[in-house]
């Protein structure tokens, strides 16, 4: 297939596939990669429009609560696993710690940023958010 595609539509497809992986107990590494790419696309589109993304909102909330964390530190810590999957420039990057929960949090961030762009949530996105609110981050049986 060859054609033009809006970045927001690519992010939507990435989120949808990541949600499919979540509910069929798929590969959490792939879920993180897809969700991370979508979260970054949506976050960048928000920044270009001078709108806040979910990480900015998290940082502002941390500041209100008096937590000693910089915006850069929050971003670095929140994106550590995604970035570990993107980079292999140094031998020290060859092994990294992976956390399934971090992958699910990245997917939540992607969905929130997508919604902050003014995009309507799909049925699957709504199902995912309701599931996480009801059952927590990790699933064992989505039936």
C-alpha cells in the first residue's frame, strides 16, 4: 500500500493495535513500541499547537503538590523504557529492564494525548480505559 496518511491517523492505528495486544495478552514489548510511538506523535502535535500533553499535566500536578521533580526528569523517567527500545548506540544500552506496567502506562498516555488533540476515542479505546479503571493496569483474563 502506498499513500499519504496523517500522523494522527497513524497514531490512532498504533494505539488500536497496542490495545489489541493488551487484550489478547500479546507481546508487551510490541505494545510499548506502538504506544510509545503514538504517544510521542500525539505529544508533538499538541506541543506544535501550544497545547499541554499528559506529561506536562503530570508535571504541573507534581509542582502543585510540592514534589521536587523537574519537567525534564519526569519526562526522562516516564519514557525510560520506550527510549531503551529505541536506542542501541552504546554497549551499555544492550541490556535494559522492562516493566509490563510501564508499557500499559505508556498506552494510557497515548490514549490521553490522542483525546487531548480533540480526537474522538474509538470503542476500543473507551473499553481499554474503562477496563484499566475497573481492573488495574495488568490483565490476566479479559473475558
